[in-house]
């Protein structure tokens, strides 16, 4: 569980760094990569927390 939390944190940090590169350079590829990384990180986080909630209910 701790490993998954760290992976989510690192993925969010990667998205922030990508957006910072986009702000600094103006290249669309950094913005696109940041949005894709953010989307999949949020999907994984919601899935992870849904499993934790279902585990507590059962």
C-alpha cells in the first residue's frame, strides 16, 4: 500500500514538472504529456481508494 501511494505521488510530481516545462518552453508536447499522466494517475488513485473503501465495508 505504501508503494502505491509513493507511485501516485511520483506520478503527480511528474505531471507538475511537465506543466512547468510547458510553462517555460511553450511546447505543446509537455502539456499533452502532463495531461495524460495526470488523467491516468487520477484514474489509478480513484481505483485504489475505491478498493480500500470496499475492503472496509466488507
